[in-house]
C-alpha cells in the first residue's frame, strides 16, 4: 500500500522537483510489480520507512517508534485520505470547468481556482454586493411569464433570460458575455431589468415605455445603459440624452412613464420577477437552468449547447 | 605528507571528506582517499596525460617513469623479489579471474576455498567447475568462524592444484593463518592464491615471508583510486601462465599469423592502462607505508573493541565471527533477529549520517547456508576516531530501541 501512496505523492512532487524523480520511478516499479501480481521486492518501502522513521527519530523517539510500529496502518490512512482528496480535487476541477465554481452550480463555498468567489457574486436585492444569502437551489423560471419582458428572436429553440441591474457591477460583468452568447447562437433572448439600487428604479417605467415605443431601439438603449458610467445612468437628464440620441421621442416616453397604466405594468413585472426567487443580480436562465452571479463564458455556452459544446 | 604520523586528528586533515560527511564506517567496501593520492592523480591529468610505454615524447616518458615508480612502490610495499611480479589489474576480482583462467586447470583438478569467500573468489571456480569439470572443495569454518586447519589438512591431496582463500574475510574481519596454510599446500604440491582485498590495506604483508604464490587486491580499499588493482605472482609462475586478456602492449611483435608475448608483467596488462589509477595507487601505498601498519592495526583494534563491547550490551545483537574483536581487524558485522539490517543502516544514515554496509556483503553463500538474511557491517580504518565510534554506538542504540 505504501508504494501506491508514495508513487502518487512523489509523482506530484517530482513534477516540480527533479531530485524526486528517481524515487518516483522506484515507487512506480514497485507499484508495477504489485499490479502485475508480483511481490514488490525492490525494498522501496523498507528504504522509505527507514528514511522517514530515521528523520523523525532525530526529533522524537516516541513519535519515531509510533510511526515505525504503525507504518502500514498510517500508509493505509494516508492512501485513503489521498484517494478522497484526489476525488474531491477532481470533482472541484470538474465543477469549476462546468459551472465556474469548485463546489457546483451556484454554490458559493471556497474555491481555490476562484478564491474571491467572483463567479458567484451578486448584487443583492438589499443593495449591497456579496455572495448573497438566498437559496441558490430555489431560483427558477417556472411560473414566470417571460412574455411580459423585452424579447428578441422569439420562437428560437433555445432560450436565454437575463435578469439584471443596469448599475450593478456583477450584471455589468455578465452582460457582455450574455451578449456574446446570443450573438453567436440563435436564441430567444429576454432581458428583465431588476434594479437592486434605488437610483435606477426610475429606469423601470422608462424601459417599459421605450420597448413599447420601439422594440429594436430598446436593445440599443440597453447596450448604451450598460456601457455608460453608473453615476451617469443615475441621472435622468443623461438617460434623456441617450434616448434622444438613439432616436426615441423623449417627451412621449416621459409622459408614458408617469402614467398609471405604466405604473401597473411595472408592478406586475416586478411581481413576476419575484416568482424566480431572485435574491441578487445577475440571474441568468439558459433553457430554464438558473445561474446566479457572473459565470465564465464557457459555462454559459456549455449549458446552452449541451453535448454539442464538445 | 607527514612523517610517522600517529595523531589521528592530524591524519584526518589529510582527508578532504572527513568531518564533513558524517561518520564513515564503510571502509571494508571502499576507503576514503587522502589529498596526497588525489593530487597525484590530478597531476597526471593536468601535467602529463599521455600514453605510457608506447610513444617516445617527453610526456609519454614521464608517464612510463611514474608508472614504474608506482610498480616499485607496490613491490616494496609487498616485499616482492622483483618488481615484475606486480601485475596491474582493475581490481581483486580481475586478479582472481586472471589466475583462474590462466593457470591451465583441467578436469579433475581440485580447487579449495573456504565457506566465507566473497563472490569474487567463489563464482570463478563454480564457472570452471561447469566449464572444465574441475572439483571445487569448500572448507567450512569452525563454530567461531575461524579457519579450520585440521579439516583443511585432511582435504589436501595430490589432485589439489590450487588453494584460493580470502586472507581476511570481508564478512567478519577474520584473518586466516596464511603461513601455515601455504606451507601445507606447498607440501601437497598445490599453489596458493590469496584474496588480499581486506588484508593488504590493514596488515603488513611480506609475500616472500608468506611464500604465497599469488595475491590479488584492490586499490580502492587502501586509500587508492577505484578501478585499479594488483595481482602479485611469483615470477616463475607468471612466466608460465597464459595471458587471460591479450592485445595491445602484451606482445613485442606480431605478424599476420604469429605473435611474441612480452615477459611478465606486460603480457598480462592488455590495452591502454589506467595510468592515473596506477599512479594514485603508488601514492596510496607510499602514504600507508608512512602511516605504518602498527598504528593502523592498533587504531582499528581500539575502535573495534569499543564497538564490540557496546554491541554486546544491546539486547538481541549477534556479532558474526569470534567474540574477541582483536581477531576481527576493523570489522564488526552483526545482526538482530527479526530486525531488518537495511533498515538499521538506513536509519543510522538518516539520523546521524553514519555510513555502514548492510546486506550480505557479496558473501551470499555464507548467509544462505546459515539462514541469516543479512547483517550490518561497521568497518573502521585508521582515520576513524573513538568519538565517531561513540556516535555510532549511541545512535545504534537509539535506532534499535524503536524497531
């Protein structure tokens, strides 16, 4: 058993330190003999045991005696720990590749490959930023009527829904990736503004009216809002200029946005979005699968394409 | 180099490695080299790295001269009748093989060895037994592992052509009563070949006084370089021997069909020689001669007595060979049943850089016959100190206590 554990450990160390390669090779020979049902007669275990126990003996006689007496048992424990560790490492790598988090889809525990947890961070509905305190497993598109929100390429087989906030950092991080995704693939794309900060609440009725006035120009407006400084889009005068620049009838939009009917529509849509159990932005649904926080592009594409991704 | 050195501390200053690399107690395998020997070899490579005995230019002449000097030094060291009795070989093994394959042994001839021979003095006879049909007789040692003269005497007869024995055993350090053995052999008409690998570095050898016919030994156990050895042979016998390896520098002339061998030792020294090795060996014997074997034996016995006394206090330890350490030269070979000898050696190295040999020391036959897996062998030389012996004993006790 010791040979196997030594082979694994020494092989890893040998990648970085050439002086361990001979030992790793020796361990391999021992393992090879074992897997070919021959006894390991290279003396490798005895040599390593003597070296390890000898090293420990210079520090503590008691510890050295314990190690020597229980060497095989400790080797077994180390082996099992290593196997478990390899399994969890493999699982972590798999999860990171597949979902952008070592812990799985939308799981926000520590991940060495994303130590700051950037791929799971959201702008919380309370207005602050963080990994959120909601239940990631409960986010769902079921029950939400996406027809109420701006959509394009309706009828396409695949569906992408982005629920985000114009002035939130993480939505701003995810937006260009989602845009890249929909430009490269034929998808039914829906965008829903879910402001988690008060200063952009006023954009809800404006967005509603703009889409109502001209659907094509709405997507330009969307791009411009995400491309602008956060401070600027908090100012209505700046947004009016944007609308005018795009070619909207600003006066008509302003009248529309203050109307009771618009107010009702905005409230209705807000209620509809709450059905997703959203607790922070961005929240991206790709063919119904909810992704909380800005994920790497490969994750979006892989979920969209399924097996075709490979 | 110092004259008549008896101060170990001063002697140790001649050895670049001592004091830097832990405790070196593997001298039976290979000794360390003094700077004097290293310098002699470096001088060859730096100042006259040419062929000896061939070219006529001044560098070649210097090589020839230096090699002659070395041959002289070795001849004086062994008290030979003439320097031509010294044949340079690669090592003891080659010397023994040279005799084995050149002596003209034939079917039915008997070769006697002991039960404690190094593989170098066992395998050649086993091979000749298979190839030529010679008979190989083994003289088993007495209970204390010393040579059984009585059994030996009984084994001698007219068919015994050669008695080939290790003068000092690398297993336990026991030296055989060579003079009596040789006298008895000669009386029975047999020649005697001694494996001197473990004896020549530690004891004064006078080949004329011993009247030994052949003596093989290596440079690397006696402060000399590795890859160089010596076969001493009585000149008259060397003249009769057919060379084992032939070729360049073994003949005075040749035609497409014939050749004329040079006299000994040249006819046995085929091909380009290890000049640096020969010169280094010459320096080593000079150094040893100046140290003196009285001091060497005295220092080895002092250390071995200390080590042996301490070994007897460790539970379970069995020392191979006679109880009396003075009969075991500088070797203390021991084992502890159920405790792995390699593990002990490795742990000594790991804890305090104490270097000893473990295993069967190329005497597998003895270990197999006695059903002992192996031993730990501590072998000291004159440059080792009592302080090192104390460290060895202290660490050994610590290691054994946890196994």
